[in-house]
C-alpha cells in the first residue's frame, strides 16, 4: 500500500521547488524518456533518511552547476509505484534501489547513482559525483 499523500508531500516539494518535474504515471515516464532530446535525469525519491539528508540536498547542490541535464524529473518510490516501476525499467542492469539517480541521454541510460553509493556519502560528495556526471554526459550551456 502506498504512503499517504500528506506524508510524502513535503519530500516531493523539496524537489519540485527546484524545478524538478514529477512523473506520476507510467505514461508520463515514457513520455519523458522518449520525448527528451538530450539528457534526462530521473531521481527515484524516497522517504528514507538517506534521501532526506543526502540525496535531495545533493541534487539541490548539483543543480546549481552551469552544466546540467536538459530535463530533471522524479518518481516517488512507495507512492507512485507504477511510475517508479516503469522508470526502473529504463535502468537496465541495475537493481531497484531508492533513492537513486539516473541520467539518460536520448533515452539510453548513461549513468546511475545507486543507493549503495548514496547512503555512505554526504550531500556535498553526492553533489560532486552528480556534477562530474553532468560535465561528462550533459551539454554545456550556450554562453
């Protein structure tokens, strides 16, 4: 049974306040993956402590970088269950984990940050890891 909306609303808002687009249904996930030209970052959000204290703050810091994904979206594990399952279907070769952060370029997975690489780091280290991935896989901004 999914978490109640009032319970996850503040955790969702941490990302939507940064401009992250929520993907609530499998169709929305498919549209984001197939309709994004360039780089799409999908954050698998979660209620766990490592999402609250590490992943979401790390994403917030990384999104300050000049080079960043063309589209940033999220699904919420344990709440938008079908959307989360669909997103994970695009993360071939990786076991389901939450939180996690994927970069897809033209619909193909090019980078994955799994829970095992989040839970043992702080937000600054996660931001550094994401920023390095942005620099490698995302287009530089036009001056």
